[in-house]
C-alpha cells in the first residue's frame, strides 16, 4: 500500500479527529478501551511485537518519510492530515509526525492470583507519576521481571507512561491488580517470598539476602511509601543500603536497584550495546 491509497482528513471537526483528541483523558480511554501514542520508535516497537493499530495518523508533509514503515498496514488504517489537524490530536511539543491509535492490549493483563503471574514480580502500589511507572515497566522488561500495578497507579495507557516505557509496555511486562494485599497473601500461600521495600525496624538489607527466581518486591507511593496493610501482608521488609545523605530513592530508581539485585546472576541476562 502506497501513499496514494491513504485516507485523508482535512477538518479538525472530523469525528475521528474529535474522538482521538478525547483519548488524552484516562476516563475516555477506559470507556472506549482505546489509547494512542506518538513517535516513530514507539510505532516500530508496537509493530515489532506483532500488534495491529486501529489507525495511524501521519502529518501530511511527512508522508514520504513513513511510507516504508506503514506499507503493510491495511489500506484504511493510515490517515494523512495537515498540520493544523495533527496539532489537535498530538500532545508532544515537537511531534515527529506520526500518531498511532490502538485498542487496549491483551498482553496488559488483569491479575488476581499467584498462578497468573509466575516468575519474579515487582509490585507497585499507588505510584502516581507516569514517568516512574513507565520507567519501571521498561526496567522490568529489560531484567526479566513482571511489573504488577495497583489499580490506582498512573495509567499504563497514558501517552506519558507509554513514552517513558520506550514501548516495553507492548511486550507484556506489565499487569494490573485490583487488590495487591490479596495477591500478596496468595503469593505467600503458594510458597513465594514477598519483600516490601520500606524503612522499618527489623528490615533486611538488600545484597545480604538471597533473591530467588519466584521472589517478589513491593515499591510504594512516591511520598507515602507502602501502606501498612500491604507491609503486613508481605511479612518481610527490605532496605537498600545508602550512605545516609538522602532519606530515600526515587520510586523508579529503587525498583531498578531491587530488580537488578534479584536478576544479576540470571544467565538469561546478556550484555548489549545500550
């Protein structure tokens, strides 16, 4: 399919443009089970993982640049729009000229039981910053963990979260749980260790304890930390050793340190050039 086959929309009032612009709202994303993301790299990752978009909007003046990338999409899936229309739907300050609309992905699962999430888990409770959530998902994907978010975390499908994840949200490295306390109790009843990253008396020190292939860590809200109920459910706490010049680490940084410590001896990890 070449550029001559692409659909064209020239009005900001077109229903497709209006509906796409409304996807900036989490409420509308959830009502329609639809989200969007911007940029070339994210689209390349999305396609690499085998997903098919509902549609892709291309800035009119960038048509030639994206023709090869989009050649295998269905004829009616690519829509060329002029700049004033593209500006209505994009959120980037310096857009690359391509915006993808997709249905929610089946790889982002809703989980409730330990049997649904084997392997190493990083549980996130009430982490509200999109950048932190996206970064944790990216790190989990890189180190072979699964990130399980409480339902009040920042939206996985927010454009900011998807961007911070660098497309790894498309890989299946993230899931959502409505009750982390119940999940934690089920994980423990299935013989798995769950450790809450918290500054509590009697906490163990990361690096001084073994971390098994089915173990789990919990990281909490940026300001409030982990809820007492979830700490109690975990039954064990762990702290990251620091010099004392800082009270705590950023949530995404703490999650990265925990996951690296748990995965650093994994033979599946191989050096790369990134």
